[in-house]
């Protein structure tokens, strides 16, 4: 968007959302706003229905785990020691404008955010994906089940503390004639080779 479009959108967002708007950033030609989890339904309804905005389409929704984000970046972006967030990307076809919404879950141990499926029905499978991969619970979702991981899967694989190898592996057992699960047999190892180059390799000084 042009600078004028960004300024007009920012002004309209401040006017429509009022005290529901916690933060607003403009970067790389895009606008990102921050809304409290308790206000997400009201804010999104206004974003969709207000004549100045008309954000009628949800393009994408995803979860984020900020646990390894770093203190400096967390302070800069006002994350307030919150580990999980939900990010919404929405589009106004009528106004030809796009917006990113960040909502921080208040409870790091049991992250939850109200479902926006009643506002944008396309949120259904997106919210199931965020629930499956990050363990974020979407209150009021009509059918909150895992969507990507296997039946009986334990844990949330996109959380930063989830091991890369996972906890279990599966194989076909010829005797039982079925697929069985067992503890992971992969041993942690260093996959980056240690390379010792001769002095002044590549005409470098050190």
C-alpha cells in the first residue's frame, strides 16, 4: 500500500477500534495491530462490519510460540512475557487493503482465545491447525479436533520445547501384521561436520 493508504487505514483503525486497539505498527508497507484476547470478537466484528474498513475475508490464521524470541525483541514488540499468540491476516476486497492482527494469549500454561468462526467461517480449519500444532484452545469453536497429526498423538509439534525427533516413531511389525508405535530410536548427534582448514585458507588473514 502507498503511504497515504497506510495513513488512512491507520486513522480508520484508531477511530473504529478506540480503546480496543492496544498497538499499531506500520512496517514494509503493512499494518499490524495488537488486540487483547478478551476483545478479539468485538474487534473483529467491527473490522468486518464497519463501513470504513470492510475486512470481509480471513486469508490466514496461525499460532506463534515466542518462548525463544529473546528479551530484547520481546520488549521491543510489547509481548509482555506472553508465550503464545494468534496471528490473523485479513483482507478487505472492497477497500483493497490488508491487515495483520496479533492477539496474545493471557495464560502461558493453557493458552486460549475466542474462536472467530462465527465472523469468518474460513477460520474453522485454521484454528484447528493452531490447536493441533501449538495447543492453543479456541473457545466456542464448533469442532476443535486435531487436523494434521496422527490419531493419539501426544504434544504439540510446533512448540519450541517439542523435540525435533518427536517422542515416538512408528513401524510395521511383520509378526503382528500392523503398524506399531515405539520410543524414538534416533540418537542425538552433531550433523554439522567440524572442518579444520589450514592457516590462511582462501587467502584470508586469519
